[in-house]
C-alpha cells in the first residue's frame, strides 16, 4: 500500500465506530476501510474534470464488479456514466456516486496553498470521497442482502459531470431511474447534517458574439467588436440585478475576450448561470438574460448565438427519508480529530476568511430543520422522479467553504477519510432499514407524490440537447 494510505489507515484505526442501531452493517462497512481509502486516494490523484473522468469511472466500476455487481458502462450516451446492480427483487434502492473534479484547484493534502499540478484540477467539492463512500457502502449492502437472503436490489449510479455538466439529468431523461423505489446520496461538507433540504434550480449557457475584425487604430470604424457585445450584455444583466427576486443568483465569466488589443475582436464569449429555488423562475430569468444578449447584439451590430450547457431542478425535499438518515447519523456521531489532525485543522482554519467556526463542530450533528440551500445540483432532477434524500458529513475543517483549496487539502488526508467512512456507514445503515421496513418506503413515496403534485410533468431545463461532452475542454 502507498505510504500515505498506510498512514491514513493507521489514523483512522484509532477511532472506533460508535454504537448505532445497525451495528452489523456498520462493521461490514468498517471492514472495507482500507478499500475506501485506496479508492478515494486514487480518485484524488486522478482529479478528472466532468465527462473526462475515464480512469475514475473505471476504478469505481471495477471495484463494484469485483464485489459482485453487474455493471453497465457508458449509459445514457455518457462515456463515464455507469449503473451497477446487485441483489434481486424489490425494493430497488439507488445510491448516487459522483467523481468529477474542478478546474484550477489542484492542491496537496497540506495546510498551506501548494498545487500538485500547476493550474491543474482538484477535488474541491470532495467528489473523490463521494464516489468512494457510495461504492463501499453499496458493497456492504450487497453482501448483507446475499447473506440474509433479503429481497431487494442495491444499485450504484456512477454520475459524471455534476459540476456544471448535469450528468444526472441525462440519466434521468434516459429513464434510468424509472424503476427505482428510493434514492440515497450524500455530499462532503464542513458539518454533519441530515436535515430536509431544497436547493436552487439553475440553467447555464455560453453566449457567443461574432463581429468584424479590423485594425483597432488604423481602421476601427470598419470593425464591429464582439467584445462590445459581451460587455453590453453584461452591463444590462448587471442592471437587471436590482429587479430580480432576492432569492435569485446570477454569475458569469468571460471565457473569450479577444486575442490582442490592437485587433477589433471578431469573436467573444461569456458563460452565464442563473439560479432560483423555483423552476419556473429559473426559466423566466434565463429568458431575460437571453433578451439582454439579443439587445446587446443589436446595439453593437454583432451576431449572437447561445448554447444551453446545463439545467437542474431544485431538490424536492422528503422529510420521511431525511428523518431516517438523521437518526442514523445521530446514532453514529460526528468526526473526532486526533492531535495531528487538530494541528492540521488549526492551520487550515487560519487561512479561511470570515467567522471562524469551532473545530468541535466536526463532532456535532446539526439540528433537524429545513434548509434552503443556494447552491444547485443535478440530484434535483432525480428527486422529482424518485423519493430522494441526502446528507453531509464533516470531511472538511469546520468553516471551510466548498470549491476551495482548503477543501481539497482536508479531503486528501485523514480528516476527509473519516468523514467519508461516516458517510458510508450512514448510507448502509439507512438502506438496511429501508429493506427491512416497507412501511418507511411507502411513507416516503406518499410524501413524494404529495409534494410533487398530481399534474407534474417532467421537462428537462436543458431541453433535448445531447450531452455536452466537451464542456470542460
């Protein structure tokens, strides 16, 4: 085993699993501790971007295949998506597994900024831990189903490109969740929380402006600046902010602003996100952004075209499932640091801007109360098809923001691995309860249908476009 893995495994072995209502399945998860750490370490090192996660997806699917799962790769026209199944009959419980990294956030597992690869990708959202915990929990569940001859199927969904690529939306659109009874998921965090929650829906697009090149000093009157189109659009959308709902969010980056100052830019591009807790408002805001782009093109005598890149529904909450998860998370308890981890955490804490959260928060379980999150996830589309609930565990130092180098650093060492193992235990214990208590499945389904409404008709926000497999290139 790699020396770093041996050291992490030794640290984790010092922390015994606390008592829980499902000690057997928790022990089965703990027996796979070294496997989970090895999986996470490999995915951490691969750090592959959305739809480019060839090694990461293969590593996870190989692990599941070796653990008795039937694996189907390349589903929903996504080369790095897979579905792995084990067991027979109902209920069918799906467990989501993510594994894509973020650009520009490469970081060594150290408490100071030190990229492993200059301008490389890094797991700043902890998806290396996400995919590993889900796979290991599913392996333990599969063994338990077989050993006890319990009716039921556990299914792992390898879902690529959560970060802006909407992999789960294409898998939902392809019908891959149509026969699933319950879906469970989790996410790395700086806290332990299993409250019912919703998120913002979102939609993104690249707006490309085409102008006419000319010498910026010698013949500027003969040119039409594509960058003027982008800047005019941005000016108008920034004026829009005053007239948007306070719960809305809008962000953009200029991905191409021209090549040289002495050339009137022939091409320029800007990449936009809009978000809101209600799907219909996401669509309305997006159309207003499109109108601004059209006006900018008209005013600058340029030509504009746009490509929708992704679109996600907000999460549909399910309190019945959330309560079950919360009970297991509370029974298992939070994450405790040893002396070396405390030293690491103190160092990380000093680099984080804003109010400092106490490090003891990693041991605590957040109160069970509804949370409206302002971020977005493609889990949202799944949750409008199947009763779905998730949770977070403290894989990062308390107070650490997601999408930061500090998140990468903690996620690459034993602090992240402890949170990952807690997540695997909670997933396995909750799934076991669902297999044993059909009344809980029925209760979750009844709530799902009530919240979704009788007349709901699924219409993906990204329309019928093909997956943008090159969106990170």
